[in-house]
C-alpha cells in the first residue's frame, strides 16, 4: 500500500514490518545509521534506494513527535500530523530504553561485591541499543530471556564490557506488557544479581 505525504508530496510505501524488523530499522535510525536502515529496507522489501530513503526520512526520531514540526501529540504508529500534514512512522521505543539503562548504571555498586579486583570500579553507561537489535522484540525476550549489550566499566569507567542482562519472571512479564523495567532491578545489600569478570570484560546482570 502507498500513500502521499501531504507535507512533502512524496509517495510512501507502507511496509508490513515484523516486530524484529521494526526494532532493527528504528534502532539504526536512532543510532544515526540511516544508510544501514535504507539498505535493510532495500534488501528486505526490494524497494529502490530512493523509495527506502523516503521511508526512512519519515521515521520520527522520538515517539509522539512529528518529524517535520513541533507537534508532540502523535499517538499511533502510522499517522499523519494534524498540524503540518507530514506522514510519520511513529515507532514506540521498547521498555529496554535509555531511562532504564541509566537507572541500571547507577545501581551498579562494585565496591559492595566483596571482590578486591573491582574496588573503585564504576559504570559510565549501559548501551540501550543491544548488539542484536532483533533481541528487543517481545517474542525474542520470551524465548531467550536476555539482552546482550555494551557497558562502560572500570576505574575510569571506560573499559568496554559485554553485558548480559538476564530476564526473570517479573521483567519478562513487564517487557511483554510494555511496563517499565526499572522496578525489576534488584535492590539490597546482597549484590548476587551482579556477576563481573574483569579479566574477560564481561558482566552479567539478573533482573527480577
Ligand atoms: Zn513527507
Ligand atoms: Zn507535523
């Protein structure tokens, strides 16, 4: 199906994207990898470079906000802006997002782990874009029960670690229902939910 954007006049293909394709394309756009997003659309749907480029230019950077004007009240996925007429692919971000990742970052207290080799370590960020963007789909979370991403950890907070985030019952449930994961970060003095191997640059987090 095609439609015309009332703002720029371009013809836009409405793609039927699976959840995995949606997160891959959305994640590439968010990470400023628009050329990769265009290539994926060309490869997956057999469209021309120009057609794919038009699609990518209509993906809005933030859910709810129009890609052409200041209207921030867009509330469905494929929507025409009532203010400027621009068509928007308005993809909702997953609940594994930058807000959750910064909460996780602040909860990582390595001094309390009782491991001499990580005393003085701190985390300077958790990447909310996993290595495999497809792993953000609800189906994959149900099946794999984990997300693998990067985190910056060390004395200067700058060593690059592979972070394996394991999902428990509550976090799987929240993820599937689109609820925040912040409450699924364990608390308390016993930091058994954090397993770090500094010699391998690996860390494992177990959510509730
Ligand atoms: Zn347009
Ligand atoms: Zn608009």
